[in-house]
């Protein structure tokens, strides 16, 4: 078995793992990131880069280079509820210059981070390398075992970070079990071409039957449909024509293009989870991102919260790693800082699912909305936009790169 020695080994090349690896390598540390796939191209991943993440890129001196890549900048997020267009989020109300949201395929974002990190001699990204277990000695984690293109691999490290997603292998190996919260929905993901007539950028269309998410990817919409948890088999049994009609009724803008969904093979099921660990760490080990807390797609904050975890972790562990193992109290402090904002956002996501973001949820609102209710919503929108821009765009506790790491 080949053995590698490093300061920090990170399992998972998603937003949390890549951002943490980049920051630690910039700080002069040796870091190994293990990514089990051959590339970053996975279609059904979060595409939203929130204002606070753009701020982090700016603090790393990468903002302009990132914004030079193909992307879509959005200052407002609209939703059409029972035929009424609402403007609940206006990122333009945030302090400039990071007063907008970026829509970019996650694979482009991850490739960008990998390219920037590769400029530092201490950064090592091992693709097609799957972390399968922990090296544990004297009650502490001392690294990982992995399968790579050349066979078995052992990466020994002062700190092991599990950033390997909501089905984390290393989290399980560390004996950490997440607390799961019941989520009443699943999401179906697929692509449809843009129709000839495209409305203003619209995140979601909602009626009493379902919720349709439309993400602009240039020449097509990455589209999601909310269904009842476990309801995919029933929907398939009703047939594709029924599915096409449902899409056209909830999101009329898609009616001309739904026939592009030619078979159920074009539709992918995402089983939505919300969970979190009560304890994120052990001696020599820390879980972050989805490995510590799976977020639902509500508000599109998964990437942002993963990046915030990575920044908080790097700020805390960079200095201790220069002299060896990280004290357990340092790892505990990372959890103590990040757990409250995560729990608050997950609470909002659960409330959103219960009220409107599930089939039948919008039936609580009259259809069509009566004039007094429309007027009330219009009057309340300026206050709502300011609060939602801050909560969604920056989060409950936005992180910043420590001055000594910039």
C-alpha cells in the first residue's frame, strides 16, 4: 500500500472540500484532496453562488477572475404563485459590490477552485480516488485509506476532514450519526430547451398542485419539480403525457417545450434530506458541508453553507496545523460557530416545505389572489426583500477569510 504524508487530508472535492483545500494551500500548508470521480461534471448539483461566497472569492483575490467566466448575474429572484408574479428577494439591497447572485454550473465553480489551488505547491488533488476508511490509532484519527487508479492508498495526516457529502463514508466510519428531519418532498430534475418567449428570470412557479423550479443555463432551463416524498412511481404510472400537462399547468412558460422530455430516462430523482450531526468532530477528525448537515434545495443555499464551513474551518485550523495535530477544542469551536446558522436555515427550509414548497402547499393561498391580498403582499415586499436578501444572500453568519490567510 502506497503511503502519503500530509498536514490535512480532505475527502470530497465539492464546494466545502475544494474551498478548504485552496485556503490551506494558500496558507503554505500541505493538503491532499481526494475526489472519487474522474471529473466534476455531475449535472444535478447546486448552481447558485451567493453574494457571501463572491465576497470570500474577493478576499482571496479571485473575484474578478471568477466573474470573468461564463455565468448569469441575478439581482432579483421572482416567484409566480397562483399566476401572480412576486419579487420576494432583491440582492440589490445588499451593500455593494457583492449585491447579486451568480448562476453558474457547479462543475465550472469546482474546476475554477481546483485550477487556482493548483498554483500552490502544497495542494494535491487526487481524482478517481475514493476515501473508504479511517486510520485510527490511540483513539484518534490519523488519516484515511483510499482506492485510487493505482490501487490501495494510505494518506496519513494531522487532520482528516470529511467533506464527502450527505452519504459520507468517513462520517459513518467515525461513528457519527446524523439526526434526520422529516422532509415531505422529493425533486425531479431534468432539462428543457428555452421557449421562444422567455419571461423575466423566475426561480419558481407554484400552484396548488406542485412547484416548478427553473434555472437559466443559457440555452436551456435546468428544471426541478417538487413531488410528494416517495411519489415518483405513482407519477410514472400516470404516464409522460400527464407529466407534460402538469408541467404546463404549473409553469405555462414551459408548455411549448415539455415534449423535449421524451422518456422517464430524461428525469432524475433527487431524494431530499435535511439532517445534521449533533457532534461534528473527533480527535483528528472534522465533518463539514453536507457530511455535517444536509440542506434541502429550498433557497439554494447548500453551496453557500458548504463554503462558509470551509472558511470557518480554515480560519481555525491553519495555524495549529503548522505545528501538528489540532487540539480538540479548536475543532469543537468550528462546530460551535457553524451549527447555529445551519440550524436556523434548516428550520426555515422545513417551514417553507410545510407552507408552500410541497404539493398542495400553495392551496393555502386563494387562486386567484384577491386584490386586497395582492395589495398587502405588494406593500410588504420592500421589507421582505431586504430581510430575505440578507438571510438568503449572506446567511445568518457570513464568514470572512482571516486577515493572516488573505
